[in-house]
C-alpha cells in the first residue's frame, strides 16, 4: 500500500476515534452526517490500489502458468529453450542412407588425412626409438619402465585440448608417448631379430593389412554401425586386463597358464582388430559432433596398431620355434 494512502487511512481512523470519544449527542451528530470527503478519499484510494495491483498480479499468474506448463509438464517451450544437439545428431545419423563412405563430407576426409598422417609419424617415431634403444644399452632396460612412463604423456594428451594448450606442447606429448612405446618394444624386437629375422617385417606387413582391412570394412558399413560395439569391446578390455594380471601371478607349470596366455594372445588380437573399425567410425562421429582433435584420434589408432603388431610378432616367433 502506498505511503500516502496509509497516511490518509490513519487520519480517517483518527477522525472516527474523535467522533466516538465525544458526547453521546456529538457522536450521534457525527455518525448522522452524510458521507464525508474522507469516505470518498478512502474509496478512491482502494480503487487506485486495485488498478495498480491488477496488471502485476495477472502478469505473475501468467508467468507461473508458463513455468508450470513449460517446465513441469514438458511442453514444446522447454525443448526450444534447451536444444538437444545430441538427439538431433543421432536422428540425422539414423536417417542417413548408404555406407559410411557415401556419407563422408569434405571436412571429415580432411580430418582423416590429418589423423592418418599423424599416425604414420607416430609409427615412425616408435620405430626410430626402438632402433636407437637396441643399438644402445637402453635396450637392456625392462620394458615395464618405458611402458609405465608412457602413461604420463598419454594422460597429459588426453586431459588437454587445443583450446587450452598449444599445439606444440600437445605434439610433444604425442611424440613422447610414441617414443616411449617404441622403446618398450626394443627387447622383444631384439629377441625376434635373433630368433627369426623375417618375423619383424612380416608382422609389420600383416598388421598393416589387418589395419587397412578393418578400416575398409568400417567404411563399407552403415554409418554408426561399429559404434554399437562399444560396450562389448569395453567388456573385452576388462577381461583382457584380468587375464594379463592373473598371468603374472600364475606359474608357468600351472594348468591355467596356457588358457590365460591364449586369452591374452588370441583374444587381444581379435579385440584390437575390432577396435580399428570402432575407432574409425568414432573418429568420424566425433568430428561431426565438433571434436576435431586429430592427436587423440591418432593415439587411439596407434594403440591398436601396436597391440596387434606385438601379438602377430609373438605368433610368428612361436611358429618359427616349431
């Protein structure tokens, strides 16, 4: 209530009290008189207050109705305020016809070229690091040391992006990761060259063939078809880790050792081969969602290439021993 209206009402109350405080005759004369100017003022104040409060109350009620209808009942107003880009992307992907190759855009093709160029550079760095380690005393170091050390630049690369860190820093992390990964392969390569010199180039050729085959299959598949393998592949990685850790504590003479070794060797070969198709379509999907980090995508493919190469090399070395 406005302050002037409150003062007017107070004065009206004082006038009424003064009438009732007098004599009986005065009070009778006071109340017997017609409506005074104070009564008209009171009515006028009440009308003005109602006119002032009506638009505000109606506006408040409309806002409450809009909130109840749009927020709690899930009306179309909610979807317009909070757009779901992910749902729209999935809807467009389901509406795509043909193969993944048919739906490649020029931007995706340019990004894939960048990723595969970075992957080739990483493989070259790993090969050079292995050769340098075999020619120096670094080749005698346990592969666990560079293998565990490679986790540091890998984590640094995964928890950074091009928007917050320089490309030079992230490229250095990628080079450090691939170099340490190549160093960890030096003892195995040294043994393989001593046992079967042709096993290393054969393993490299077979790995490249498997990589190209799975990449082509992912391109010939329907867009997003390989992404459905994410959960089974993740479960397979867990089984592979459990088998690898258990194989470290089970003695070679145990009946469980051949089973665990087969799971790690053959299961890992099948798992990482399937991961090539998954990571290829994941790379395309990430780019379409706005994630164009070629270093992270190259790291995923490099891990698959290295895992397949080591297992194929083990199989070729075992065949040469027979």
